[in-house]
C-alpha cells in the first residue's frame, strides 16, 4: 500500500542518564562498547499519523459516477468522497414523496368534511323536530318524519365513518413518512462520506468502475498529531526512556527539522516511538 504521508528521517535521542564504565572484557568486545558513556543514539524513523489508517468500505454495490476527493485531499466529516449510481433509489424516494402529497390532500378533505357535519346534523335535527310537531298537529305526514329521521341517521353514520377514515389516513401518512425516511437513508448510502475530519491518503475508486458491497475504496487518516516510529539498535535500546528529547533530521543531513519527546519506549529489540 502506498502512503504518501510517510517519510523517513533520522532521529537522534539526547540521553539524560548515562551508563557507568565497565572493565574491559576481551571475550565480549560488543558488551564493552555498548556500556560506554552514551550522549546520543541515532535511529531511522518513519513519520506517520498517530491515529491508525482506516480503510473506507462501501456499504452498497454499484457503479461509480463521481469521485469528489483524490489522494492527499483534506476532508471534513460528512464530505462526499465518492458517489455511486442511485437512479433507482432516487425514483423510490420521489414515488414515496408523491404518495405523501396525495395522502395530505386526502386528510385535508376529510378534515373539511368533519367540520361540515356538526352544522348539517344540527339543521337536520331541527327539521325533524319541526316535522314531528307538525305531525302531532296533523299538518305533516309520517312519511316525511321518517325520511328526515333516516337522513339524520345517515349524516351521523357518515360523520363517524369520515372520522374513522381520517384516523386511517393519518396512520397511512405516518407509514409514508417512514417510507420516505427509509428511502432517504438508503439513498444516502450511495454517497460515500468522510467519517470525520482527516486526509485521503489513497483513492481507489474510479469513475465508471464497479464497487462491490464491503469493498475498500480508499485509505483515510483522521486529523491528529504526527509521530516518528523509530527502530533503535539493540545495543542502545535500553538507553531510551519516556520523556527524553528527540531531534529529527532528514536522512543524509545534519539540519534539525523538528524535535519532540519520547512518548513510548518498547522493550529492547522493538520499536521506539517519538512524538514530533
């Protein structure tokens, strides 16, 4: 894997505590050399982000239609890096949105009808009462009274039916809203976004090429401080301690380009890490 942010430097560590002098031992010259007073030790280091490199994978399959960010681009959380073809998902969202508008119109009509029923029922009751009074005086027929009573009953049943249909329409409206939210989430999966602020160090997505679900399409490094990972010769590994000063030079030069403190010292024969 190619990592453009990595460079090699020379680390020199200023050793605060020095070892004492030992007697010469002809049979073990290396031990004698290692135990001499040491002021500085050197090692070849690799500069890399303290945060781990994260492979970015796509949750869906499809053909890449746009690549918005390339290698070494700085990105913010939520930035769209790659866009995958989503014509079908867009159509589903539009269809659900269309249903939403129709359902709202049905609800508005039902609400309007419900507002009309109380006054219509009140008027019909008054008509029925007058007809009954006239019937008692012999000025109206029983048929007229019966017809008015039937009309009143129908109005009351229609009011109850409209109220019930309104509740069903509201429930359907909630279902459509859920369908829209699901469609939006599904559509959003086809826009591959940066998980947080950071840098794209490798971009493998190509416009027109296909990506499979769970396939890695880019390498990403979150924003954070840089560290130098340095391997120290085993002869001097035990001289390195946390908190010691480290000077950083480009390989082949004597100019100090940065400095820092040792933040982690592994056991001998393993890597030493110094902070830039």
